[in-house]
C-alpha cells in the first residue's frame, strides 16, 4: 500500500526538484570555480540527473548505476564542469 503511494508520488516530486537542484549545483560550481556552464549543457545535465534519479526509484537499482547513467549520457556537460589546471 505504502509502496504504491510512493511509486505514484515520488516521480513527480523528483521531476519538480531536479531543476532546482541543478540550478543550485551550477551556482555553487560557478562560485567555487568561476566555470559557467552553458544553457544547453545545463539542460542536458538536468535531464540526465532526472532520469538517473528515476532509475534509483526502481527497487533493484543502485546509486552507482544512476551515476554511471549520468556519466554515459552527458559526458560533454560533465567535462565542462571539470576545473582546469
């Protein structure tokens, strides 16, 4: 019963919170590193993180699988976030 309710409630909550979290993350990265991420990379990263979070909602999924999904989905966006030496 509770799992059915959570299965219905969690995906929309994840969808609603992901853009906020990505915007905060991008802001923090900019303040720490001065690296500004482009809009297209931010949107791609947001989508990948959202899909990764949905993946973690599945009973047999792990955080490592979600991270691997994001890394595989948006390598260019993640590369833009790497601090240059």
